[in-house]
C-alpha cells in the first residue's frame, strides 16, 4: 500500500525517521512505498526493460546477466552522494526520493536512493528484491548507516538466489559487499518466481 502523500510523480522530501532499529524499519518501509509508487507509472517498467534488455540484447533468461546490466545502468546514470542526516532529540530527518526522482530529475542520490532504484529495476524486470542494512559508520557503530538492495530470483532447481547490488561502492560490481560489517534484515524476503 502506498503511504498518503506519495504518488507516481517524481518525488523527494525530508522526512522524520525514528532513531534506532525502529527508524531503520520505517526507512525500509518508505523505500518500498516509493518502489511501489514507481511501478504505478506504466512507462517506468517499460523504460527499465528497454534500457536493460532491448537495447543491450541481454537474454532475459540469463537472470544474473540481466541483474548485472541493471546494476551497470543504474551506477552509470545515477551518481552517489552521501546525505547528511539532520539529527534531533526525538528523531532523525532524512532525505528520501523516488526512483523516478533519482534517475530522471536529480541524477544522483544517497544509499537510500540507490537501493530503491535497484529494487525498482528488479521488480520492473519481474524479479524480487530485499534490502540489507549495515552498521558501517565507525564513528557511531550502534547505528545502521548504510543500505543496499539484494536482488532475488529462482534458479533452475527452484532455489532462491540473492545477489547484493550495492551501486554506491566506487569500484564495486554486482555481488560485492563491504567486508566486516554487521548486517541486518528485518524481514524474510520471498522471491516470487517469474513466469
């Protein structure tokens, strides 16, 4: 369900996020709402399929190659810029933006924008996604400070396969993850098989 105030138009705003794990879960919910909103625009999935499949000739049955092309496209077209949090006594204010906004308006975004964009690409291509959040800030190791998408599909044997898609890593590629960080995922994500 899309939260009130979100629509399919390009969208970005500062929003209060609770501190701690509760805030992490709230942020992941906002990101999923924005991914869902991007899919309400029928042109968005068509755009993704054209850029990732039709214009590249990638075989849609080779899902790792499809995900690699989606990763490369997003990374080449949306720059990474850290978003400084605005800290308050009761909450944190963070900047959230839709995949539309990141790709077509700003051309850059923070890790939230990159994770949401990769998630929207996966869904547009008929596959699953989840998020992985990390305690990666050495100055505040208690706070989950980074997020990226994990893209999912069913392999030929029907097993769930998850590929990390952290497009914020400067020299990274699909499957690369930061070493030695605590990972947190608040839900068990299910991959929906494609037909």
